[in-house]
C-alpha cells in the first residue's frame, strides 16, 4: 500500500471529536459515488463504530486524547483508504489526513487520485488555528499589506514557530506568475500562501532581511527548518511543480502514533493488555486474543516504518542521481540582484571554460554535461536592458524617478553632495559613483559601463 497524500494541520481547538466525526461523516455520505446514506453512519462518534459493505468500510478508533475515522473504498482491483485522525493536547487540536492506495493490477497507478476534499472541508468548516505565532491555516492566500513588513521579516527569518512551509509569491513588473487563489486552495492544510503587494515592498523586505527574500517574480518556499527553495519566473508549470514539492515533503514526514489510525489501535491494545495483566483477572484465551491483536498492530506499524524507510531511500537516490558527495556546489548566503544571479554567473563561467579547453577532451565532455542540466535564467539581460533605459532617459541629470527605478531593480542609492553612490545590498564595499549633474555628455555612459562591470 502506498501513501499518496498526507497532511497535518491545526484546527479550532474549541471543536470536539464529535464535531470531527460529524464533518467526516458528511464528507463520506455527501459523495454521489459512494451511494451511502447519512443514517448508515449514525453514531460515528461512538466508540468502536463499524460499518461494512462490499464496497465501503467505515470504522473509528479512540485512545485518550486521540480520535480517528478510517474510510475504506474497495473495487475489483484496488483499495483506497483515507484516515482522518485528531489529537487534542495542551490546548491545541491537530488533525492528520492520510490517503493510501493499494492495487492488485499491474499498471493501475495513482493518476487521477487527488487531494481528499475533507482537508478543505475541515479548514473551512472547522476553522484553521494558528500555526505558530503569526499565520492561521486557511484555504485562501494571505494578501500582504505594505505595513506588514515587520511580520514578514519574522517569517522570512524563520522566527514564527510555524510547522507548515511558507510559499511566498513575489511580484514582477507584469504581476504574478501563478494564480494564488487556486494554489492556496490546493495547498490548504499543507502550506501557507503569501502574495507580495508591490515591487517597492520587495525592495524594503530585501533591506530588512539582508537579501534573504524571494523577489523579481520568483516563487519561494521557506521550510520550517530554515531551508529555502525557489522557482524562477521562466520555469514552466510553476504551480504544479510547487504542489509536488510541498506534497513530497509532507509525504516524508513521520507522524506520531497519536496521529495515525493504526497507532491509536496499537496504543489502545497495549493499554488494555497492561490493565488486564495488572489486575490478574485475565483468562488464557483473553490474553491470547489480546496478544494476537498487539502483534497485528505491531506488524502494521513495522510495515509503515519500512515503507517510510523505502521512501526516504528513493528520495536520497533521486537527489544523488547527478551528485556523489552531496550538491555539486554549496551556495553561499549572499545577496543577489535577481533570483538565480549567482547560478547564472557560475553557468557563464563554466561555459567560458568549456569554450577554452581542448574540444576532444574529457574535460570538455564533463563541462558540457553540466551545462546540459543547468541553463541561465536570462534575467541578467533583462536587468542590463532596464539599466540602459534608465540612463538613456535621464537627460544627463540624476532625478528622483531615476533613483526610484534603480531602487526597484534592487540597488541601494546613497546621496552625496554632488554624487550618488550605487551598490548592491550586502556588498557595500563595491560602490559606483554617478554625478548628479555631469558636465561631460560621456559621463553617464561611463557610469553605466562601470555599474555593469563592477556590480553585475
């Protein structure tokens, strides 16, 4: 059996397990494909509920602060199992939704098996709770306001105590490269979606985070462990790739026993066996049956762990496909003018090295293979074009509009009495000087050339 979907998220702590059973029951009976009446699931919240037919099975499990419902849908060749488990602890209410798929037919894959609708039902009907100190779980994107800078800095710097990843959609001149509403709906319960309000906000955020923010139309994922990944505007099918990245990460998370259906059963059997042992009022037959139940639940747990190990090994093999001792290059924490600038520089350097080495050599072959797997973003040419336009329209004097346009590109502009000084955040030691009112018509042309050669 393969796990094809998994999500864990906090919900309104004022809700009860009975509320959870009701909304799960409504979800199960609300589908016309299941042909199951609401009366069939009456008492779903009561202990040891069990409904079973040829096509559908529904049962529950309860243990201390945990309650879960399992839906099993059978057809001729496959079995789909959806577990919805809630745990109330220390004033919080966390819910885990796990969807497994098993097939007997070769080639009968998981294509077309989507995120269970129950996730969005829970988030919207229950109300998502706070994930950490700032963000509440919801099925809509967060539209950032200009005055939210302080909070966004906390999120970017991984100081918000959130457990779900943060998806940050930065703004480019033409708008956004993904549809945030649709993405937030698809990722609800799995990630928070934030939408940047303006290019100016991006510039302010860049200064406040020392260049850690995603910008220039790129879409970034800030993981709870501090790791950061991003997709550039020139990447095709961005929304689908983002969903797969988040989904894959969620699948590799090992859930605690209290948030899994099999885990609840295992804990319950172990507790009952211990109670009977302590009371010394247990017959050999009862002891045998309980021991069998415990062995069965342990075997299920071992299978889950083996599956998790196999999944991690497959992930490691995938990441190691083109590397040996880790990543090909370790990227420094350095401020970039645009997302992927450092990568572009390295690719260009490799390209130049390939063009200078002997053509029929192994060195040339190796460099060519690297270039096949890595391409430039093309953003440098866009940046150079924007600089050319700024200086061409400046009419031989520095204006407020010119300074504003330079800042939008990511440069810091400092004012002197007769000059402005331009540099990239985090690289204050590399500055270019531009006269505010140049006397020579070639002065701006020389300044532009200096900026291109020194700063980009």
